[in-house]
C-alpha cells in the first residue's frame, strides 16, 4: 500500500486558481488606483 497523498485537482482546481489570481490582481489594481487618487487629492489640498 502506498501512503502518497497526491491530490488530483483537475480542471476545477485549475479554474479556481485562475479565478483567485485574477481576483487578487483586480483588487490590487483597484486599491492602487484609489491610493493614487487619495494621495493626489491630499497633495492638492495642502
């Protein structure tokens, strides 16, 4: 008997990983744009 714990995620696991990577990228871009906008507004207010 083999005690190997190989997990075959298949297509569903691949799609979940792609979705998670895209979601994280979108969130990072969104927060970066918000940060830049807030930073610019803060500088113009001073």
